[in-house]
């Protein structure tokens, strides 16, 4: 079953970068484009650069422009440029918790969870109720495999805002990683109650249901996830896994095929299809898929054994 992946809200990187380049030919940037209402990523970068290049810009506006441009760079995956802008903004306004939090996100996306945690720590020291920083610190600990500490962070995030679904989902993912599917399902269910249209939440609960053998419930959730986000490779792989455990090998292979059409190196779909083909008697075809999966993730058979799927 596919591992949970952290998703960002908004434009995909490729689209955002293309859109950014295309819109730079628009009319001259204005201060309002930078510091006013939300606009396109490209427009924000262009207009905030103009603000920062002006000698007339006040300190407060310079901090705001650096923060806005840094966040725009973050949105298109320009993490180093984002960090550079947040660095300059923090030099001017070191007690701004939002800047520390955003720089932490950039460090996390670069894979440096320790530096991310340092920034989240500082943001929380300045503003203990900044739920974004608390939740993000949980994510950083989760990426380090420190599941118990991550759960403590998510507990605090839930306490700060019981109506926000994302911390429940994140905490559920941590429980799932610890093998505690009962708590995971409870948290995913609460996230769904708060946001019934959260496709990731339905998929996450599908995964835990499928792993624990609650296959009819798993199928309902995976179908809902695919209804909300049609064609998602992870969701297709998750439903294929459910069909595999149900013994419906033809439907399992169909879903794995569809997932691999989206992502040819989708390790879970490769492994699942390999198992399904082998069980159908196509040992040669199954071994091709299994070998490809093992090349990507050498320990995948052990992981799937924990899910109740063995060759």
C-alpha cells in the first residue's frame, strides 16, 4: 500500500513555473501587486522585486515584500531563493513567527528537518499558539521517523484548533506508521467528518482498512477518494491493493495498470501487479514486475508481509 505523501495546495511546480514565465510580460508591476491582494506567483515575484529595488521602500514594507516573495519562490520549488528572502526578512524582523515558520517549510522541503525544526521552535517560542508551526514541527519529526514526538505535536495542534482536519490526518499517518491502525482509523474518520471532500483522508482510511482486512469499508473509501480526485496513481494503487486482498485479481491488475500508466515507477503498483500476476499463473510476467519493484525498494516484500500480502 502506497506510503503517505505530503501534498501542497495550489499549482503544481511545472505548471507554476510555466505560468510564472508566461505572465512576466504583463503590465509593469505595482506595489499593490506585492503587498495587496493575492495575485499570480509570477506577478508577486515581479512586483515584490520592484518594491525591494526601490530605495523609498520602508522597513515594514521591505519585510512584507521579502516574506511575500519568499513564499512565492516556495510555491514554485525555488527553496534556496525562498530561504534567502526569509533570511533577509528575519534579519529585519527577528521576532516575526510567520517568517520563521515559512523558512522552516523551505528547509523541510530541502530535506533538512533539523534546521526546519529549529525554525519551528523559534516560531512557537515567539507565538505558542501558531498552529501552522506546531503542525509543521510534527511533520518534520515524522519525516525523521520520530513518530511519538510527531504525535505529541499533532496533539497540541488538535488542542489549538479541534476543527482543523489536517492535524488529525497527520496524526493518523503517524499512528499508521507505528502499526496502530485503530487509532489511525479514528483520526482519519475525524478528518473526514470535518472535511468530507478530503480525498487524501478517504484514501488514508482506505489504506488502514485494507491492511487490517476491513476490505468492504476500504473499497468504499478508495472509490470515494477516486471520485474526488479521479486518476490519482496512489489512489488507484490503493484500490488495486484492496482488490488484491479481496482475491479479485483481474480488477487489481486493471487498477495497477492504470496507476503505472500515470507513474511507470510506482513501486506499490509494480509490486502489487507482480503478486497478482503470479497468483494468476503468469510467473514470468509477475517476476518482471517484482524485480522492478525490488530494484526501487529492496525491502518491499518485508513491508508487504506486514500488510498481510506474501508471495
